[in-house]
C-alpha cells in the first residue's frame, strides 16, 4: 500500500479508537440509568452473534504464513524479533526512543488522577473530565493527521508529538485552575495520533511482512515492561514531592528524546524516514 494511504488508514484508525474510548462509558452510563445490568449484558450476546454471522458471510483468504504450519513458539518468535530489531539501525533507534518516552510519560499516564484528587477535588465528575478531555483531544488529533498526513520524514512527526507533549505536560503540572488544567489536557490528546500513526506506518514500511508481528510484539512488550518499572520509581516519589513537581520534571525531560529523534541525521534513520527532512 502506498505511504500516503497507509497514513490515511492509520489516521482514521487513530480517530476511531479514542472515539470509542470516549463514547463507550457515556453510552454505558446512559444504559444503566434506565435498564437493568442483566439486559445490558445481553448486548454482548447480540454483538457476538453478529460477529459469528460476519465470520460466516465474509470470506477473507488467509495470509500465506498463517495457512502454513507453525513450528516456532513464543520465545522463538521473541528472540527472532529482538534479533531483527538489533540488526536494523533505524528500528533500534526508534525502540530506544520508545523506552525513554514511555518511562518519562509514566507520571502523566498513572498519576494525573492523583493530581486531580489532591489539588482540585475528589468529585467523580472531575476524574471523568480528566479522561474525557484527553480522548476528545485525541479525536481532533486523528482528524488533523488524516487531513495533514504528517511530515514526509515520519521520525520528525514522532519527534514533534513528543516535544508538544513535553510542553503541554509541563503545563498540566503548572496549572492552578481546573478549567485551565482541562484545556491543557484536551490539547495533550492532540499529539497522540501524531505519535501513534507515523510509528505504525514506519514499522509497516521498514519491517518485512513476515516479521511485523514479532516486531510489534516487542514494542508492546517494551511498553508493558517500562510502564510498571516507571511506576515503581515514580509512585513512591509522588509521596515525597507533589505530583505537580514530578510532572514538570519528567515532562521537561521528555523534550530531550523528542528533539533527538526530530533532528536525528543518522544515515540509517534518514533512509527510514523515506524522505528528506522537511
């Protein structure tokens, strides 16, 4: 698939996902207000039945590899993915970048609800607004990415999203009024598709089709490992200093990998960007 179409498809997907995350709790709350829980559970039965019908009606030919016999296990696939990443300079650079970003983003991901309850109040609507505004911003970000498509060099789009996050997350830590906090949280959702869409597109373009599942699996493993490690460090620190100070410090440091990937001129990385630096 051509690059511009990959960007558009991934951008649309990046718009749909936060839309679902935003609307699902709202619809669930509305259903609970006038229907019993047992009746709501029956929706799962209906959707499962629809899935079975679609499975019988739609005829999708299996991928050649999926149709072949599989002789490797999970650990073998993990080793193969790590070896593939280690042998590709651009992908290795991207994954090192991911590790730093995920680690530094840990306070924002896990500690902002604590910030809200400690600094603005424990009302449920405040915590709900904290989540809803971010996903609303992500929807707008998906629309922007669908229309814009990002820089031709995808590394620059990823770096820009990280730099924007650094500025906006620092703003969250400095906010002293809840309305301002929510406005910045909304803006913080916009770079999310600017980070996810070019990342997915880059890996789809750079990685051999037979290795894409393994490489995406390694990326998920990095995120699932780094975030708990980050909480082991930042969680206790949040009991010593305020979450606001922790947010400002970690977010400011996030600009470092963002600027590094944005201005990176390593030959292997430049070729992976699939274009000159815009």
